[in-house]
């Protein structure tokens, strides 16, 4: 049986999704809990291997088991066993061929920024504190140049053979004296969302003009783009699938 | 010079506002930081001595100093020195007779509840996880009986000579699959807000009827009211003063 989990987590205390001997990871903790309940080893696959410190509200994970599960009970057991910063929001049986990454049609990420001299304590673990003010309109203008299909070499810290990706939409809105940047795309390069955010903040505070982003894309030169925005402002909101899944 | 601070904090890692030798408190940490910058001992007074685990977005604190402060610089130094879960939002010079408790005309508290089987990890430190569903309409009906001037003996864990207090308004709204309860009152007895919330949850899940609250008030019997809602769902939103302050 192919089981799909929708998982939410606060990434603060983890070294990201993927298992490493260096310390606790979401994959490690979740795999151990599932295996403990099912009394057999499982291998998890996730739609996104989120970086250390990144959060998720709708990570999609699957695993296989021969056990006939009572889903409601299994979810309750799993949530009781897991630490409070990881929650299973939903469990569903999928067709055997379902794979969370291969079946995915895209992902939605949200980045939170707190602007101004003081950050509210409640936001410190989930938003980037940018001390200066940002011009929202210029950032929105800049974002328009990044929407669509482009070679995003200038926005990744680890180039691949093919760096062409598509950003479907990017919305930037002003929320409680800060900003929310919501990016929907088909697939993202390593650290691409955080590099896009860092570059848009450069545009917002006047270090780059919105039009510079055109040159930047064309240059394929990472050193000309903005900083990598810190991990703790980023949240994987949800993964997009065909209505079938 | 009488200096007023507006302070926000996440109470999770503190034993409340008031200093105790048992462990870290907001008062202790803040007093130490202010004294360190001013190079003389200060004595803080706060509008509300919040309990262990309770948060604040607008705690009002004052202290006296003879030093002529550059407020902007002092705020920056203080925020740099303080741990990230305590922030100074504002600093202002007040008339010498201003006292944060004595001058206060009331306080606004907000209580957050997460309803249903699963709590999002981001909410775990700032909202009470109530596993069952609650009838919002009944809770709103019950709340109406508590608004106004009453003897709140049934809602305090520590009776005083005079237990008559006034709740100005109480609003309960449904937010993201949970509830927000906002209480504005002239003054509150020890644990009164949390006892009111716990009792309203009893009403919401049918353990008490809204009309039982009338009897409960009249009985002055704490054992007949609901549980004390946990501290971590409670936030001091702001303290009310005459427009003068």
C-alpha cells in the first residue's frame, strides 16, 4: 500500500528534511516514528528536501507498507509520538505509481519579511528581519521580470546541466508592517527562492533597479544577484498535483 | 526622568514577569539589560505581572533615571542586548507621577485556541490545543453573561477582599480553524482570564450551558467553573490609559 502523508513542521531545531549523521532531521525523526508504529522499517520520499531551518505547512511524503492501516488511528498515534514541532495533517492511500516528486506539477513557497527597527518576538523564528524599509512597488515590478520561463543560473548556489525553470506566479504583499512573498513554480533550483527573495530585497532598498533583473537573468552570474535570504523566513506552503491525486 | 517602555515578549522560556530566584523572568532580564546600559541600578514597574508562559505584545513598564537619554539609540542598544524573545517597541518620557498600574484604565488580553485533532507546529507555543470542536454561538452567548460588573470569585484561584471586577467587552471569533477570545476589562483577578476561557470552552463543548454561567457567578464557587486554560494561549495585547498618556 502506497501511503501519502501531508506534513507540517517548524524547521527551527532541524538540519532540514534530509537525513544526516550531523544531527536531527525531519526525515530521520519521521521515519523513526513511522517505523516504530508499523514495526517495520520504512523509506520515506518527500516532494521537497527543505534546507535546514526551512518550515513546511504542506510537505508531501510517501512510504510503502503491507499493513492494513486504520488511518485515523495511525495519524493519532503518529502525532502523539512525534515532537510537537512536526504534525501529520492528513493521511491517504495512493495508487502504487504515485511518487511525491515525480507526480508533482509544482510547489508554492512563502517567504516572510519583517521590516523596520524592531521585530516582534513571535516572528523571530519565522521571518527575516530586514532593518531598513523596502519599496513594495519596485519589488513587485522586479518580480514581474522573473515570472515565466528563464535560465535561473544567477539565482542558484549550485548550477546543474539545465538551469531553466518556470515561475508561474509571484505575489508580494504588505502584511503587518512586513512583507509576504508567495512564489509558485514548476520546480526550483537549489536555494533559488531564497536568492530571488534576497535579490528582491536589494531592489526594494534601492541597491538594484527592477530593470537590473533582466540583465541579471541574462548574465547567469550568481555573484551579481542579491544575498541568499535566511532559511528561517521560508515555508513550503503546498505541493501541486493533478486533481487525480 | 520617568521613562515608559512598551515591551513585547514570548513568555515560553520565562517564569513570568516577576523576578524569582527559581529561574529567568522578563523583569529580571529586562532590569539587568537596562541597568547595564545606564550603568546604574533601575527598579522596573509593570502594568501586568504576567504569569509563567504568558506572552505580551504591549506590556507597559516604567523606571526612573537621571541620565538624559537619546531614546532611539537607547532602544537600539536595549534591543541588541536583550534576547530575541523580548523586544522594546517604544520608549517615551512620562510625567513624574505616571505609574503603569495606577494610571491604567484597563487591559486587553487575547486568548488563542486551536480546535480539532491536529495543531499546526507554528501554533504550539501560542495557542491552547483543544481536541474536540466547540459551539462558537453558545460560547458567545455565555460570554454575554460575564460582560459587565460582577463578583468574579468563581473565576479566581486566589480570592481577595473585593472580587468585583468589570469586563467591558468580550469578543470570540473563529480564526483559521481555531478561536480568538479578546477580553477588555478594568482589572482582572489572579488567573481570571484563563478561568473565564476554560469555562467558556466547557460551554462550547456542552459540559455547561450558557445559562449556567449566571448561577456560577452567583455561587462564587471556583470548583463549579471550568479548568484554568493553559498560560501559553494568553497574550497581553495592550494596556489602556487616558489619552493624556
